[in-house]
């Protein structure tokens, strides 16, 4: 491809709102342009990388026996309603109504559709297990699209689905995908850390995320030297026992200044650490049901964990107006007595003689003990783990935080979808049983961003050979042919490389300085730069994008090196 004819050129400035280096570099190097918030256009350079990522993933899916299929973008809404995933996805699920009044979900994921697909063939035990997969456009109405290609509202995903007769064969499909994802990441040139994760709105209780370390990533994982690795939304930790050796004291109502409302106010007034106080955080469901999370004062609510425990779809923080309707206000919410669903954290069992719980204008409670003075409808792990907390697995090591970006996700669903949708197979004895399912996803645009985050320097992108848009970037520094007669003609080099099956981006621009051409070559990041110039005579300067030194080779030597 001649650069002079290429649609989409480099620019010097990145978008002002760009934070991730991948966003800045992909924009400046001419790989992407934004259409609207969270929706991106791919230039010819970007699309070539896109296709190569797809090809690698497709090959690895074929290797584990996957069979490629296709499904519509619009899903009958009742398929989502069968498993209540429409509620779980909340406002993130986009919907549309056709002229006949039928409602459709705009595909955010395809578990229900694929389950319905398989149902139509009434499989028997002889057909199982099998894996089907597709590359399909996904739509999610993200509240805050950010990070360039990392968090978008429309994207292409490789989503695959396994169907099996029993736990053993279902797990084999799961681990086949797990190892395939490790292989895909290796071929894309990126490091991933598999971690235990929360399945969120997709259902199921067993899943792993593959996280690529990145200082500005939107995910946080916690690791321990014992080998435990989990996403912050899932991570378990040991809650420190604060004062369980104390004797329980009688509950008292004591005078308290009206200005004492926050945790910091409590610490100041009582001169005790936050761990000695009760804290309430109020949420509501999409239907307006009030949820009060009761936790120890030094901890924070993990909204993902809480949402999973409540199991009534998306939770949103309660407003001041909501609290007024409850006849209270911020800092005055009670640990019991409101018309609400109370969810308590396990930390309520680590303290004796809590302070707080029923604040009034000039009073509050002291010596409050869980189980004796109040209880919650549910007691569960609803708080967030942090670096330095003791690991929930070995209970000895301390957790360490790593920021990163999710590359892929694998889910084991068991019969979560098949049971709700009556998706069965016939076993050897002629009995109907529910299919055992798994689902597995990789976002293609996000993969492109992750590759750039992992392969770059201060000059620009350094594409791995496996996904680079071209193999070589040929730069012509010779003057116009009518002025000089160079020993080596760059056009002939270009034609020879193409005839040898080598992908070439040829910077044939005239009226452009050598310095500008080199800057563009470094920014675009093709693995090998070839320079044809009068100074080099009949030799070609060969330089790897990730190397400091170059060398001179003849044309045959260049072709031989590139083919090797």
C-alpha cells in the first residue's frame, strides 16, 4: 500500500480527553476515529489489525473444536426475560420496538439466543459436548464510555458457548477455553493473569477473568503469594477481629451532639477507630425497593457483591429525597426499624459493643451487639477487599493490588440458562435432562487497545508481528527520479517485496522530509522499517521497530530475512 494513497493519516495531537496511551496512539497513528461517545470507526490500518486479531482467535477456537455460527443482533425480549437478565442488565441493555409492537433487546450478549438455537435441534447425548461460536456486534449502553477502545458502547466480540451432558464434560469445555485464551494472549503478545471473578449480570457462580496489568486500567485484582488471585469484585479477605475478648455490655442510649453524622465525626467525638462504629449505606432497586447495607465503619460496600446478594437487578445509590421519604437523612440512617431490606456484612460479627445504629437528633446507641440487639435479613460478604488485608484463602498472606484491563472472560453456567429456558437433551436411557452450559468472550477492539498498552514506547506503537497491519514500512528518501538516477529504485523494491508475498506500507510521499517520515514510521509501529536512500547506494537500511541499531542489506538479503 502506498502511504500517499492510504485513507487515514497520522496527526500530532491526541484527543484532549484521552487518558490511556492506547487511545492517544491509535488516534494519532491513524488507526481509529470516534463517531460518538463509545463508538469508533476503524481506518484501513485499524481494520487490518482487527482482522489479524480475529484470525488468531478463530484459529484457536477451531483448535478446540469450536464451530462458527451466526445470530441476529435483535433478540426477542422474552428470551432475556426468561432468566431475568433484562432486569440484571438494567439500563445497560438497549431495547427497541418494531412497527408491530414487538420488543427486542439489542444484543449485549447471546447466551439466551444460543440456548434457544440449540433447543431447536433437540440434541441427544450422542451430540454432546459441542462448542459453537461467533464474531458478532455487541451493544451496551455504558454509563461512562471511556479509555478509547477499552470501554465502548458498541464493539465486536468473539462469544462462544459450550453445551454438555454432565459436569465432567462441561468442565473440560471450560478448561479448553481457559487454556485457549492463554494461547491467544501469547500469540497477541500480551501478558494475562487469570483471576477468579464475579459473573455479574450474566449469571453463574464460577468464572475467570484474564487481566492484563496496566497502571491506568479500570479493573483491580488482588493477589497473594499463596497463588490466590481474584478480581476486586470477587476477592475474599479475613475480617480482623477487633475486640471479641470484651464482655458484652448492656445497650444504652447516650447523648450525642447533633453535628456527629459521618464516620470522621464519630472518630473525633468518641476518640475511637472507625472499626468500632456501625455504618449504613442505602441503595434502591430499579423498582424503588430500599436496600440498607450495614457494615463496620472502617470498611466499604462492594456494590457488585451486594447486588449479587440482593439478586433483584441493578442497584443505585439512594438520593436525599429517598431518605426523606424514609423520614431520615444522610448520617441518620438506622441499622434497624426502616421499611427496607437489611443486608449485613460478616464484619458485624467481629466487634463487641458497637457504637451507633439508631441516631436521633441528640442521641445515639452504644454497646450495640449483632444478634442480641439487631439482626439483618441476610448476613454475607458485601465489603471490598484492599491491599494489606489478609488473604481469604491461606489466611496468612497479605493481599496485593494490581491494576489492569480485562482481556477475556470465561463462565461456567451449569443449568442456569437451560433450566429457565427448558433446554434439554435426551440421555442414554431416554430421559430428558438439562444441558450444562458455559460461555466465553473476548472483545476485539479492547484486545487491540491492550496490545498497544503492552507494546509501545515514547515514539509510538510497536506492533507484534502477529497482528501488525503490514510486515514492513518502506521509506523512500531518494530524490525525484527525473533529477537523479539512484542506484536502487524504491518503486522496484516495493514491487519486489509484494511479489515475494510480503505486506508493505510504502511511504512514497514527495515534498515530505526524512525526519517526518521517520516520525510517522515510529508512530505507526510496523515491526520492520526499510529505508532506500542515495546515501545507502544499492543497499537497504533494515531496522526493527524495537531496535536501536540498523544494518545494511541487499534486496535479496532483505527478502530472505523477512521470509524467515
